[in-house]
């Protein structure tokens, strides 16, 4: 095996061990020694990749955030209307955060390190940029209210989705996230969608909510 491939395999093994332990015991209660033991490797191997527990948390935030954004972009790169892609893409991301352990722990660490770690800033910024692109396209397609503050709307949508995930994780271990995303969009649509397109997107949201619920079952 090439040296670079071995190095990446070791890095992923460390991240997997850390994700498992953070999930089982929480970030504060997990030490680097615990991660070394779970990963079954030497201290030197861990410190080659990560010089502290915080740098390991930063890598998990980056990896989880990148994976979620890539999942969203798979949807938004299709030829469907931008607002349809945005709504559908955020439902798909909600599903992804329930099935991907790195994304789950990355979201938790994102909240822990918001404002004190550059990885959190990178994730938030990349999501705001992506949502702004999609909303600008939706405005060009005539689906948003005239004069809507696009940057402000992107912030509200992102904040609402993050809040829905946090509440779902805190109160229902993430099992009702789809329902919370649907309720959030039901409230957001009248605020952002043009009068002419509102009925259509309400029907789209209803179909999307039902389809995702069936897919989950």
C-alpha cells in the first residue's frame, strides 16, 4: 500500500475511533488516550495527524460539513427549479445526518465550537454561500418575493435548519427531524416565496414530506 494511502487509512481510523467515543461519552469526557486505545495505535501515530483533541474535533467538523454539503450539491446540480432543489436537498441532508456518524458528531461539535474554532466558521460560511447561490437562482426564476433580502433569507433558512436539528437531537434523538424540517418550511414559504408560486411550493412541500417519510420507512 502506498504511503499516502496508508496515512489516509490511519487518519480515518483515528476519526472513526474519536467519533465513536464522542458519541458514547461526549467530547469533554473523552481523552486522547481513550482515542489511542480505541484506534489501537501508538501515540506517535495519532500526533502525526492531530496535535490535540481540538484539532481532531476540527477535522471531524470539516469532514462532516463537507460530506453534508456534497450531499446537498448532488441535488442542487440537477435541472429542477432552484427552490425545489433547495427544499428537497435539505430533506436529503436531514436523512444523511441521521445515517452518517461523522455528520452526526460533526453537527454536535459544530455547535460546541461555534465562534471559537475556524472549522465551524468554514462550515457555516460554505452553507451560507451555497444557499445564497440557490436563492439567487430561485429569484431569477421568479419564485421568490420581489425585493427579498437574499443574504438574510439564506441566514434564516440555515439557522432554522440548524435549530431544527438541534431540537430534534435534544428531544427525540433525531428521529423527528424530517417532521421538524417540514414544519419549518411550512412557516418559511409565505415569507420567501412569491404569491404566484406559493400554492405550488406548498403542494411541493407536502409531496416532499410524504415521499421522504415513506422512504424512511
